[in-house]
């Protein structure tokens, strides 16, 4: 979402938005941060509905186009997510992904397709990064809904996921296809297992979570650069 990206663009000193592809609403902000070339892509606005394009389909299209166009050597899915009180999450926490990333809403009860539906996508080993920066580490689970139905809740519980979002596993699939390392970085806007409606918490806490994200991403990029992961 534009609201998630704007403070990060400012903090990293990236250029103003350019069109990523003439047929896509996606935008790219490019620049160099502390010796690392950064291309921050956002899905842009859905012209028919006038709202940010969110979810796995725009995320995969944008990531695929951006990574090919910019010849990315590392793909990060950065944004906001829901956390779980039962896993010790607090509003504003920053989580790094711990593989494998799964989908919680792709239910395909046909032989061989259940595992395909879950996805189980790998990501870079982020334990050292999380420890160095004092960030949390957790399993990510992705679906196309902000709310939670019983079937999704059961899938999330059995996967042990601690972070629920709407993009990361789709972007990790793109990284897998391109043979590029993947990292998820998510700021918690709401507690999925808390007493308040997700949408209310999301609206209330978005600015706070995004400020934490804008604070964490430069530190993450510098640490990745030290380990020579993010350089191009
Ligand atoms: N983004 C922020 N909060 C979320 C949630 N609870 N589920 C999916 N995506 C989110």
C-alpha cells in the first residue's frame, strides 16, 4: 500500500515514483541506500475501484515484473501484517520471516494438491539478522483476506505461523521461480487472536506500525550489506 511505502521511500531517500510497466498500476521508487541499489515497488491503485491493489495476485505480478526489470539479487516483501498474542506479538513489532512460508486459504482436497496449496516456500536464514537487530523471527502465512474464517484459523494454527499477511508467500514464490533469495519483513498492525476487530485495529495502528517499518528497513539493509547479501 502507498501508506506503507511512503515513509520507507522518504527514509531511504529513494526517487519519486515511476511506472513499472505500461499495463500495470505498479510503481517503482529507485535509489541507492548506503551503497546498496534499492528498487521499492508498490502494486499501485486499482483504476476500477480507486483503492490500493492488495493481495497475492497484484503482489506476484508486481514482484515478478519488478525483479525482472531491475535484475534483483534479493527480494524483500515488506509491509504490515497481523500478529498473534499467543506467540507474544505486540502492535508495532517487526518480524522477519522464518521459512517455510505458507498459504492458509488455498484448500485443494485432491491428491497431491494439498501440499501445493500450502506452498511451503523457503526464505533466507534470518536468525542472525533478527538477533543482530533485536527483531522478532516467526513463520509467515499468507491469504487473500484481512479477516479470518474458521478454516483459515485452523490452517494457521496447524502451521504454527506467527505472522498473517496478504502477500509474502506469493512474493516468495516469485523469488523461488527466479532463483533469488527472499526475506519477509512485516510490522504488526493488529492481533489476530485479540478481542478487537482486525479492520479497526489495522486503521488505528497503521501509522505506528509503518513508522516502525521505516525505522527497521534501513537497519536491515545495512546489516544485509555487511553480510554482502543485498549488494548489486
Ligand atoms: N495486514 C495487516 N493485518 C493483517 C491481517 N490481520 N491479515 C492479513 N493481512 C494483514
